[in-house]
C-alpha cells in the first residue's frame, strides 16, 4: 500500500498503463464500507512520490476488504470471478469485519445476483480457498455453506500487465 501525500489517501496500485504513465489503484478507506472498491487512476510521478505503508498497518476491516478486492482483481480482473469478489467483499461480508457468512439467505441472494448455479459457485469458492483468498472458519452443509474470512495469500502473484511501482 502507498500513501499519496497530494491526495491524503491510501491506495493499492494493481495495474500499470505504460503508455499513459498511470496506475490503476484501489483507494483504501477508513470509513464505512462501500458497495465496491473505489478505483482511482494515479500518475507515475505521484506514485514515485508516495510513501510506502508497511504491511500490518491498522487500516480497519472495511479498508482491508477493499484491499482484498484489489488483490483478488490481480487474479481475476474480469468475469464471474470478479463479480463474486465484489459480492463477497460487500453484500456477503458482515459490515465492519472480514467475515463472510454464507447462510441460506446469503447463498440464495448470491445465486440470484450472480446468475450462477450452486455447483458453479461452490467450485468458484473453492478456487478462492485454493488461492489463499478465503479461509474456512466453520464448515457448511447443503443449506449453510460455511463461514469464511477474507485472507491474503502469503506471496503475491504478479499480473502480466503490471510492473512494480516506480519501475
């Protein structure tokens, strides 16, 4: 994460546009949860003047969820996985926490919202677990799919489109 002094904002860069000399970033908020992680475009020159924020900086659970969305976008930048990412970080997440409780009502809403079958959504959730982006906290059953925590994988995966800030 980076702190941008000119904007007084925390951001997480995730995609570089070399031609435009800009970065797409997720803006990390300290306030109430937003329906989607806010995306901002930041010039290379502003990124170069940013201050690195160390891992473990206490940004709060709502901000963590926004960063989690950005990290997940590196793996699945579009399509059904991105829509599931947004759903898990917003509608399915308990506000003010990193907990996703996939109870009967949430599963029903998730299926209707995303237009995917139960079997497909279960496979997609298992992909999140395999990638280290969800940690099972409580097992599920046919109606209640379990309780999960939004987690960050131990090692970041590089996006072929992105480069390191400042390079």
